[in-house]
C-alpha cells in the first residue's frame, strides 16, 4: 500500500521540479531618478542592499526609505497647494519625477522580494524531493530484500 503512494509522491515531485525548472533570472534594472536627492539615493542603496543580502533588517531599511521619499513627495504636494508661478511648476515637476522613480523602485523591490520567495519555495521542493527519493530507495531496498528472502525459501 505504501509503494503506490510513494510512487505518486515521486511523480508529484517530478512535476514540481519540472515546473520550477531553472530559468534565467529577470534582471532587476536600477532606475535613474530624473530628480536626484538624498531620499532617492537612500532608497536606491537600500534596495541594492536588500537584493545583495535579503532579510528583515534590509526590508525594514527599504520600507523606511520609501517612507522618507513619500514624505518628500508630500512636502512638494503642500508646495503645489500654496505656491504659484515658477515655484509651483518646479514643485510639480519634482513631485512627478519622484513619483515615477518611486514606482519604478517599488517594482524593482517587489521583483526582488518575489525572487527571494521563489528561491525559498525551490529549496523546500528540493528538500521534499530528496526525502521522497530516500523513501523510494528505502522501499525499493525493502522490496528487493523481500524478493531475495522469497527466493531463498523456494526450492
């Protein structure tokens, strides 16, 4: 009874491994901000650090950098509400540029997070496959040993 379920598990793992076949990773291109400031520099560096060494501390740094950039955009939006003429035009241009940069960096960060999660799932599937393979070998050894024992008892 265990052998059919073991074979089914082995087949499932085979399908999963084929589905998780190694594909070339999509390159996460770092965007260049049209308006560069301290916040854009911090955000780009924080995402680079997360990509190099993903973890909770780096993710928190990225979240903080996004919040700081959002704060800068909010300040520019305040200027839009109160300024006029050339000052208003400058604030609008900067805010628009920062929003575009933020969106591109957010996409890059989400891609990096997805890659981390995908790699974790691949490792889990590989570990499961290794366990199924070990179980199948053990079952095969048991069947072989049983066959040999029967052969010894037959005249």
